[in-house]
C-alpha cells in the first residue's frame, strides 16, 4: 500500500508496510483519524464541525463521516485542516505514523 502526497508540485510516495493494524481497527475497518484528538483540538480553538467543513470545502455531513472514520480524509483535506487548526504533528492526529 502506498500513500502519495503532493506538496507544491513535488510528489512524495511513501510505502506503507501494514502488517499489524489490529489496534487501528474500528467497527467499520481501519481507523484513520483519532477522533478524540481532532475533536479536542477543534474544541480548544472554538471551531465547529461546520466551520472546519467549510475550510476544506465539504459539507458538514461529509466532515462528520470523516471525523468518525466512516469515510477518509484525502491528503489535501488533511493538509488544509492541519494548517488551519495549527496541527503540527499531522501523522499523530490522522494516524499515519501507526501505519508505517
């Protein structure tokens, strides 16, 4: 499995060696977002789900699905949301580190 991120025109491809992901399982599959961490950061900044959704260009319903691991954030959404909320360690909130 590969993760591809494009930053300022440069494409970076990371090989994800996923052998033991049982700790990342949710009821619907692999957990890609630490919901509690993201909700906590949003609460500290006084941000609603609707506001966050508008920043990344999706509906509040879609944001809720992604927040609760029913669908996945795409890399551009992760980057935009992280920048807007001031999240420095993106891979901890979006659980990328645990997959490598």
